[in-house]
């Protein structure tokens, strides 16, 4: 006999994907800011 697949609503699926997209966007934003601040700090240190 086949096993029944657990029911997942489409709205729940959309919320999960939306959370993944937000998480990825926040991670990329944090990385970009981290690299920018690092570049500024390194440039300031070399000027002295």
C-alpha cells in the first residue's frame, strides 16, 4: 500500500520559501556591509 503524503498547504509552502529568501537576502546584505567596512578600515590604516 502507498503511504499518504502529509498535507502541506500552499500558503505554508509560500511562507517557508519567503523566509528562506529573506534569510538569504539578509545574509548577502550583511556580507556586503562587512566587506565594505573592512575595506574602509584597511584604507584608513594604510593612510597613517
